[in-house]
C-alpha cells in the first residue's frame, strides 16, 4: 500500500507570459493503474475527471477509473497472483530439496 498521498506527485510550471500567454502552475499526479500507459494529470483536472482506487489507494485517470468500476483493481489482483506464485514456487523448491 502507499505510504503517502503525495506518491507519484510532481509539479507543472509553464510560463508563456513572454509570448503573450499565461502562467500555468499545478501539481501533477501519475495514474496508478497504467492501463492508460501511465498518464500524467494536473491535480485540478483530476478533481473534475479522475478518481481514486479504493483497494490500492492510488490516483486514477478517467479511463482507469471507469475500468476499476467495471473490472476491479488490477494492481491488487496482479500482486496477489504474484504472491501466490512465489509461495507455490517456494513450496516446490522445498519439496525438491527435501526440506
């Protein structure tokens, strides 16, 4: 599980005032499920269009948020599958070695 709500965070700064643009600043969050390819989101846009996974407590873009509602948390399932496979491998090695 996450240690901090600020994991996967960064900062966006874009100063276009010299070319008659505007100054843009915002916090950046990375999508935690990677079905979208690890999309980066501005925190203000995330509040409007994104979500948060209730299982693994990670920030989600709108695409991954809809996938979680339909299919559940893919990160949790992947970690559980990996843990079961590692336990099975250890048991098989113990049997082979006669431990």
